[in-house]
């Protein structure tokens, strides 16, 4: 959770949806990515599954459409797609803004908050952002607090003994907490952002915490570290085998490390300077995973589909920002490197309309696909030309479109939004026009699985081994699909396109 400057001018109402309900048909409004009814959102928080529902808490400003007055808003879903927004969960108060954190199910009442036999508390663990003098918003402190719910997450009470962890530091934030069964203790993962250090603390009761170890600096240290997560991820094709993955965010992007965690120390199995990213696009940040998922379910990751460089300027109203698609996670080892495989959750298939399909086409220039739309899923397998760029333009017409391109000679997959229409609303957005990742062909083939949702594009390449997420703001009439090959012939082995139904209907 990035600490930005803001003045606290008022205490906040508990209800956040008293305004008239938006239509969810506003320009640029995503139709199957979560976005709040009104106002600003950023980091996903407190992802937890409980009693058949996936809870999504998220950073939210109940007072407006830019960052400020940070509080936890709340929504629930039974399938990770169709969300029911609920009342504001944990509002800021006269002392603290409620920054990012996590939520756990205290099944054994280790916290002692349960008041009746059989009652199970939900515990939110979050960073309290404290500004003692409101005239000096940059003179702040950050400590870790908890709140508890005894009614399955409907209402929350802040713990009277807060803070539960205080290092007396200005920047110390974003607790991810989980139960470590082998050691019978809670683990809290936090960051010291400027030092590029992840800290691990342990606790028997969520109230008293003991420092265990530090990790870092390592990997990408070009920006401050935020929003850590530590979890076990199953190895693809090896039932019962898993590795520990440590993730964090670096100001405008994310990275992950793979290794082992023994309850005290995380042991990174990659060279310290290795940089692995869950997403190579410009608009994926602060991703965290769900706690308390049903046995056998792969971990699920959700990120914030935006970028701090221009987040407050994107041209949307009455909301600003959305979440990524929920992604199921597995690991695969290629050579000496572990790769995170990501797949959009299977429930997305339930949104599909009729399929439009191609097989065995070729182009040495351009081919227009016989379907259109800005809310769609595309699955394609190509044999790229050996020279030059080839690929797909979506939201395309009259020379415009978001370009997904591949160069076989350099093994580079790119997305380019420089020709998507509305890019000059902000200088920094206009300056970040493209993103690139190395994607080797598999048996000479490139597979692309793309999800276009009005103002968000997510591209999953080669079975989710590489992902790129970007925002775009095209005019409504830009809805074509065009395949292209600039030098030589590209074979289009297969293409399937589905229009996707809105989750808000």
C-alpha cells in the first residue's frame, strides 16, 4: 500500500452505497473484472474463503474518486466472479487510515475473541497509517493492528490493545498472515519498504508477535517494496508436491522468489539477482492470495489492475480502478528455474457466449477475424513468421487497436497501447505505451489466451507461463480483431473467440 499525501478532513460513514447505483454501462467500465460501484480503489486486502464465500476486501476511499481516506471496503462472491458489494468493513478513524493487510479464520479461537461456544472469529490484520499532526501529512508512523468479526465478516471491531506490532518506524507495512500448521503458529509477513527487506514474525494468538528472520535485499530493488505474500504453490503434474513462493511489489511492478520456508526462514533457491515476475505488463500490482481455501484448490491470486504513475488520472467515472482476474497458481520447473503458471479461474467459462472459430489460416499481411467486441476471450495458437513481428490487434479499426505482437527472432512478446485512442489524458500514461517479455516458442508454436474487458487486457502466453496486463481506453466503436504478419508468413493453427457476458447483469 503506497503511502501518499492526504489531509484527513472528516470521519467516514459506515455505509458507502447510498449514492444512486451506477449502470455498469459507463464508458470503459469492465464487465467481468471487479470494480467498485463508486469511488477510488487500490490494493486487494484480506482475501479469505469462509463458509462458501470468497471475501474481497480492498483499499477504498468512501469520500471520492482519488486516493485518500483509506478504509477497507468489502464484497463477497461464491464463484470469484459475481460479486455482492457490502457495507464498508473497516473505516478510517480520527487517528488512523486503514492500509493494506490480510484476513484469517481463527478456527481454534487462539485470539480469545469468541464470546460463545463454537463461535469462530475472523481476524483482519492491517497497517494503521498514523498522522499525529494533520497539517504535516508526511510525518506519519505505521504499525500493525487487528480487528475481529464474530458474525462471519458482516461487522468488525477494532482491537482495544492495538497496535499488536510496532517497530517505531515510519514505513513498515502490508501484513500477510497465515497459519503455519507444522509449527502450530501464525506467521506474519511484512516489508520494510526502503530497506528492501521482508520480515517474518510468529505468534500463538495474533496479539503478541516475535521476530523470526529477515529476507532481502534480493531480486529487484529499483523501487520500494510493498505488499508481500508467502504461500505454498503446488507443482504442476506432481500431486502432493509444492514449493514456497514469496511475492512482493516494487512501486510499479511485482516479483516472486521460489524456495522453502521452515517456519522461521525463507530459503531462496534462485540466485539473489534473479528477477521473476508474475506479470510483465504495466498494470498489475499489490497482488495477494486467498487464505483458507478448500482442500485441494490451487492458490488464487488477485492484483490491482493499475499503476501508481497515472492511477489517479485514468478517465473513468464514477469509479476509478479495478481488480485483475482471479488467477489459479501452479509451479513448473524449466531447467534450473521455477516458473509460476497462472490461469484465470475456470468459472470464467460460464460467461462464454457462442464461439467463433478459425482453423489453419495463414497471413503474410493482415486477416480480419469474423467477430467483434470489447468484452471477449480469445484463444489462439500460432506458428510465427521467422522474421519481423506478427500477432493480433484487438479493439481494432481504422489503424487503431491494442497490439499483441511476437518476434520469433528475439523471442519477445509485446503489448503496445500507443494506438488505442485515448492515451493523452495523462503524460505518464502516454509515456508508458508498451511492455515486453521473453517468451520462447514451444515446439515452434506460440499460444495466446487473451481477455479483453473494455479498459483492461490480460494476455496469458504458453499455458500461463508469462502474463501481461495493461489498461487501454478505446472508443466504443473500436471492436475489430485483426491478425497480422509483417515479414513472412504466420500460420494461425487455431483461433476461438467468445463474447463474454457481464457479471453485473
